[in-house]
C-alpha cells in the first residue's frame, strides 16, 4: 500500500494531498530510511516515523486498511511505538 494512502486511511491526516505534502518534506521515515516519494510502499510490520502536531509519532503497521473507516477501526491498523 502507498504510504500517503495509508496515512489518510488511518486518519492521521485529513486528505491524501496533506499526506503527500507531509511526505515530500523529507521528514518521514519508514524502517529508518528517509522517504520523499509519496508512492513509497509499506507493508505489515513496517515502522513509520513522522512529525505530526509538534511531536514525533512512531507507528508500527499491524494491518493495511481496505478503506477509511471510523476512528476506532483506524486505530486497530497501527500501534504506537516508543516512549
């Protein structure tokens, strides 16, 4: 699944356009590698680190969502790592 689509479907950003802009800043990392292409593929088990709302969020992908569902469903697709 594309990284921008994943971020949109798990409700971290309101639109794919905002997800693409966030990725293009160059501050997003997948499995420790800096990502600048919105088409970067992720899979179950990937670790995504990104700046969001003044903090760094580190997420482990548990499930690739088939749709942008309600917030409760979206939270089941990842777990927070760290802290």
